[in-house]
C-alpha cells in the first residue's frame, strides 16, 4: 500500500516507519501458520490493565443451550472502570437469569474476562453481512 491519496496524516497513522500496515484487527496464528482475524483492536475492553476481546466472550455465551445470540461491549461502571456487558437473546421460553449468565461465563474464563452486566434483548443488531452493530448497543447504557 502506497498510502492514502493526499492524506499524509492518515498514511502515517496506518503505515509505520518500518512499512508495516496497522489495520486495527486482532489476529491469531495457528500451528500451521494460518492467520485468523478474531476481533478489532478498538473494540477491546480494557479492564484493570487487561485487554478483553468481546468476540471471545460472545463465543462462550453461545455455548449456553438457552442463549441463541449475544453481543459484548465495554461499559463504564460506577467507579469509572470499563467492564464487559453482555446483551443476550434467550431461546424462546427459556427461564434464564442474568445471574446464571454471569456464573456460566465466570466458570469458563479467567477472572478478568468475566461478564459484569447482562441485558436481555429480543435481537442483536447486525449488518447485512452479519456483523454485530455494537454502535447501536452503546446508547442503551445511558
């Protein structure tokens, strides 16, 4: 990539002095050298010095038999700390509480990755491509 047309500032923010392109994606490389994009850096939740990937928590939530969809965002708690909040869509007729969701995730992740708040919603907002529209969930925390 040569850079952004007539925008040196954007080019400098994206391509470092060694020529590496910074996309803002978080990737993992497996044992065979394959690269998988797993999240976006700007979507990472910064909890007490740790970085928590929402996609990882969403994957855990989706293993619960009463959860049909989920989204996780960072919200500010009463102490000004960013914490993970889950938006959960329950299986119709399921009697699932927020406490059960918190406990389910806590039993499967490191302590700093635990869900701290849960809100049940009818549907998770998504783009036509199926990407979670986190920006539509943020106003719900006002």
